[in-house]
C-alpha cells in the first residue's frame, strides 16, 4: 500500500503529560520531550484514522479502499493538511419507508351524465275499488209512453133453446189503433156458459167456462193492431155443461161485458 507521507499526523508532546495508546491489547507510553526512533502506522480513509489499526514499526493490513498512514514520534511541527480524498461510492438503496398516513378526503366530483331510460316495470296490482260516485244529474223527461184506451160493451142474448146461440151476436166496437185486446166478463148470474170471440170474422179465442154468479174477467186476448175506427166482434154463446138456468145442455140466454182495449203511442 502507498504510504501517505504528505498527511502524516504529528504528535505534540506536552510537558508532564503522557499519551496512552492501546494497540492490540498493548499500551505504549509516549513521554513528552523524549523523542524515539519509533514509527507508527494505521489505516485511514477520507482523512480519518481507525484507532484500532494503529501499529508500531510495522504497517497493518487494511481493508479494501483504506490506505496505510505513518508518523514518527518526534516533536516536529504539525504537517500540512492533506489533500481531500476522492468521492466514495454511492451507498446502497435504503429500506422502504413505512406507510404514510391516509390522505384527506378529496373534493366531490362533478355530476355525471344522465343515465339512459330504464326498462318498463311490470304491471302493478289491481287497485282497490274506488268510492261510489255521487248521484248524477236528473235525466231529461222521456218520451210519452203508450196510452191505454179501454171501452166496455154490455152484451146479452136470448137463445131458442139450442146447444149454442145461432146466429152469433155482432157487436160494433171502436178501436184507437195500435195493439188491441178483448176481454169478457160473465154478468148473467144464472147460466154457466162459454163464448167464442171473433174480430172482423177472424176467430180470436174461446173463453173458459164461466160459472154463476159471474163477475170474473177472462185474460186479455190479443187481436192484433187494427186500424183506428169501427170493427165488428162476433160472440157465440154455448152451453157445454149443465148448471144454473141451463138444462139438458141447452142454452137459453147469456149475458156479460165485452172489454175492448187499445194501446196507442202518441206521436
């Protein structure tokens, strides 16, 4: 190794002071004002001596990149400052630092764009029954309904003692037009009989047997809708059974009321 003679370290010996140097477990005493021919050696780096490498009269073995320096034990003047050592190599990468604290909450982001229209939802359940609505306004007056006109015709006949009266009794009646009905009431109060009813020569109905004392109306028999005016109703009385004033199925007389009813619609 090169010897750094230009940067030898001087030892100043102070009066009455002893400097003790520990080298490899041996203590060497250097007394002031008593120079010796000894030479001291040590390993140095970047202007710094490693005290643990100081040796006497023999250079030590230094580590890599360290140099051997030496100096004599004399009272010589302090040597000049040695030249600055070269820049050492870059140190290795240090260990990763610990995890830093959690950063503060960032500012709120701007409003995003409006999303697209979602799919149509399924049909909801059927709603409950709503309250009953209020009473509506009264409707206008409807058209005039049919007018019923009923006309009674008292009728009677005296027969010649046969099974039926011949010829029939013709009754002239007046109708008001529209649907027309015939009804018959037994008003004789003596004989039981029944009547065949015809309207303008067309048979309409045969009444049931009418028994005394009378006062019972037959159901109405529909004639049709003849024109308004006079028409002829034929009534033939007969005696199909014994009873009352009639004997031996011979009718002597009959009587009652013929009711002619017409229903007309004004217009």
